[in-house]
């Protein structure tokens, strides 16, 4: 698994130099961060996507979409279900851009 992460990190480092790519990546940064945290916790708990889906009452393809970082309609209710299934605590806050 480390190789895939290293390959991704190398590719990201290269691509992030492109101004348009960086703007798009930054716009999705929160989604990607949450997706990475879900994947990390799921693997730490030795769960497959299907296992996690069963625990929260959804489908494996839905978990795959969430973990892709491109799932834009993630509700607080679903985040809470994921957190409970992963034995985690969600921390959600708003931060002013001006400060």
C-alpha cells in the first residue's frame, strides 16, 4: 500500500504546479481530506468497503464514491453514521476566511 501512496504523492507534487489544477484541487481539499480519513480508519478497523456499507445501511458503491473524494452531498447524518461505524468522533467546524 505504501507504494500507491508514494506514487500518488509524487504525482500530486508534479500536478499541483499547474495553476488550474491547484485551483481545482484546493476547491476539493476538504472532500479529499475527509475521504483519506475514512479510508485510513476503515483499513485500521480491518473493514472492507462492503463491511462498512453494511454497518451504516448503504451499498459498497456508495462507500467507494465517498472514498473517491468526489462525493459532494455528504450529510452530517451520514458523517455521524460513518464515525460511529468507524469508532471515531466527527469534528466539524467553520473557520472564517478573513482571520
